[in-house]
């Protein structure tokens, strides 16, 4: 997924991994592209978990952060 996001553009990838991109109006387009790409790869069960999210950063961290 990382490679695909990078292929869409560096800012698209960074919208998923850099907190500084979270909520930053300068990167709204990159966030939208990343969020769309992420949502299109998820199953319905996983999509339900993040359906309320409007940030690629939050979605990415929901699935990549270590679980306790």
C-alpha cells in the first residue's frame, strides 16, 4: 500500500504518515486522494471501523499502530 500511495504522489503518501499533514488545509487534496485509496482497499468490515474518519493519517494509524 505504501508503494501505491507513493506512486500517487509524495504528498499523498505523506498525508498518511506525517502528523503535520493532519488537518492542514495546504494538503487537502493529498489527504482526499490518500483517503480514497485507503478506503477502496478495505473490506466492508474494516471500512465500517473508519467510516467516520476524514483523515488519511487517522485511517492509516488505525490499522498500522501496534495493538496492546
